[in-house]
């Protein structure tokens, strides 16, 4: 047998370890050299070193620690050559010596706490308010999720150069604005954490209900959002709303497989084949929700908006059939959500639950109040819900108008065809 | 993609006294790392093989076989359910799992992707 298959196996091992470690490497190096792009360059040097050395010297026993120590060594070399970075040298040498002192191959040789802190700094940097939401999403997927620009472009059906430009512009904005590489504290933390959670939920929703294009969902984005929220749970194990979001995303993802039929048509919640719901994700969702409640309780606070939405998703998950759904409980949870986090979307969802408990006329009253407020006039689901309630009240003519309006407003082809078919009923 | 990782220690060459304290510590650390990376969805070790039961279907007849069973090559000692972006990443995590075991261990991991179509 030639050496080639072995070399190829080692190369694949290098690449896999590299993909796993990349966000951590860049997060740590950014603190050391003070700039994300320079950090990425140095991390790339470590990758090349592994490609050169592992096939020759064997795969190290701790691949992650090897990459980290090598990257830090490269950072020292880089700083020595670069006068503007030279003031960083004492910090870096101290840290590197500490690493090299510990036994080689010992998994503890790279201090886990240090990596966690740097990942948190990076997370709050990629979600910094100086960036647009779109840039926050791209940068978070790149630097926390470790996706390549090609993968991000594919997920968002965008050209790769567009994503490359978006990311380099975002990094320039961070540098020019002098965004400090730190985790916000005190009152600022809560506000900044909201932005982080919104970014992750946005990624999930983009995958869950695609707003443009012909697919119902881009499973990859949902998978990435799941991975991101699980990483967040590891980074912020004491934040109730992180677990609230984790619960919401796990529970919603549990229904991904049953949301469309073999022809790609949308299947509404009440018509879904519940045996296809992912029991593991439901179980993980319940666990995260329990943790969210326990953490909120420890702080003496009420459940946050994600935990409340997750609680609603959990009621659906618990119902073996659509008829078993505890709509009274769902309506109650929406009432709490509406009181604490009022929004026309919450009001619309509450109307659906109220219609299930007290009949379509009661639901329609609430929907009409939303219509009168005017802010959701362009939102296709307002018309879809109103059409559904009118149809149940036997007002077919009015219902048809609403379904046609919903079809006109949605950017999703599958949703449009569902609305058009309901308009024909 | 999700992978079921079946853990099969060589039952004829188990180290005396089972896992030592260092292995338990390293295992705890690795499991934490895999959880925090969003990779480990579920894991458990299994009770000893001689407590197992086998329920078999052949020729339309079901039979219940109680242990102890003599064959020991294919014994599953535990499992992990992994979520990774690629097969290579699953292999890298499996390799990390093996590396924390000392040279006194002989074992094989089998990675099977879940059919989720």
C-alpha cells in the first residue's frame, strides 16, 4: 500500500480538527494581537503548520491544544516582526510560557476558562450594536459558528463575494469604531445579550420559514442556529434567557421534518404527523426550559420572552394529537406574553389560541383589533389567520379575499400556493 | 448530520479495575467540551453485558434469551449521539474519545449516521 491514503487520512484529520478549533483559535488570538483579521491570518499559519507536520511527525495526542500552542507561537513570531504589535509581546510571552510549562498532551494544558472568556468576548463583538443586524448575523456565523463564507452565502442564497465584502466591512467597522474586546457588564449586559439572542433566533427563523425563494426551510440554517444556541448555553450557563431560547429552538426544530409533505407543501401544525416529531429534541427542549425556569427563579425574576414562547411550544409538544392540545393553557401563556412583551404579532397568535378556546368569533374580535391598529396590514399571516377564522364562521366570500391578499403578500412560493388553494375551497 | 457512536471495548482485554481516576476525569472534561461545542446530544454507559436480555424473531417465532452470553466481541458498552457538520468531524471527535484512554485499553468505536430523510 502506498503512503498516499494514509496522507489523505491525516490531511482530513487536520482539516476536521482545524474546523472544530478555528473559532476558539481566532477568539484567543484576537485578544492577543488586537485585530480579527490578523488573528485569522495567524490561525491560518497554524493550519499550514499542521498540514506540514502531522503527516511527517504523526497526529499529536491533543490536536486542539497543539493548534492553540502553535498559533500562539506564530503570534509571537508575527509580533516580533511587527513594530506596531511589539507592545503586546510581554503579555503573549507570559501566556505562552504558562502553556508550555504544563505537560504536553495534557488536555488541561490549554486553559478552558480562558478560551471560554475569549469566545464570549468575540460573541459580544460580532453582535455589537455598531454593526447592522445583517452584518452581526454574517459575522456570528463566521466567527462563532466557524462557517466558511461559501457556506454562509449558500445558506442565504447570496453570492460569496457579497458575504466576503459584508464580513470585511464589518471587521473594518469594528476596528474603526474601536470596539473594545470585552464582555459588557452590569445593565449593559442584559441589553447586549438581547442582541446576541436575536441574532441566533434570526438565523433559526431564516431557516425555519424562508421568506424568499421556493424552499420551506433551509435545514442547514436551523442546524447552525441549534449549534449556536447550544454553544451559548456552554458559554453562559447562568443566563436564563439563553436556556429559554435553547428550549424554543430545540422544540421548534423537533417539528422540522413534519412541516412539509413529500411534494414540499406546507403542513400546518394541526395536520402534522406527530409520530415524525423528533423526541430527542423535544426532550432536550423540556430540559432547557426547566433550566431556564430554575435560573430565572434563582434570580427572583419571571420567565423571559423566549422562555414564555418555549413554554407555548412545549404545550404543543406534549399533545399526542392536535385535539389533545391544551389551548386554554396556550391562551393563558399568550396573555402573559402580551402583557409583558406587547406586540401585534403576539396579539395575532393569542387570537388563534382564543379562537380554539372560545370559538372563531372571539378570535376574530382580537384579530380585528390588530387590523384596526394597522401596523400588520402588510403581514401575510394576519390575512391568513383572518381568512381562516372567517371561513370557520361560514363567511366564504370575505375569507377568500383574505387568502388572496395573504398569497399576494407572502414571498414564499409554497405558502403562496397554500393560500391560493384555500381561496379556491 | 447526526451520528450514533457505539462504544465497543474489547471485553477479553479490559484493564483490571476498569477506568482509573484519571480516565474518569478526562472523560468528564471531554464530555463537557463536546456538550459545549454543541456536538454531544446524548450519551450513556450501559449496565454489564451479563445482565442483558435478547428477544429474537426467527421463523415467525419470538424467543426470549437470558444471559449470561458467551460471545463478547461485539458487546456495546455505551453510546454517544453526536451532531456534526461532516463525517470527518465525527471521526475527529471519536478519535479524541479514544485518545484519552491509556494504552491498556483496546476498543473500537462504530460511527453510524442516522437516516433522517
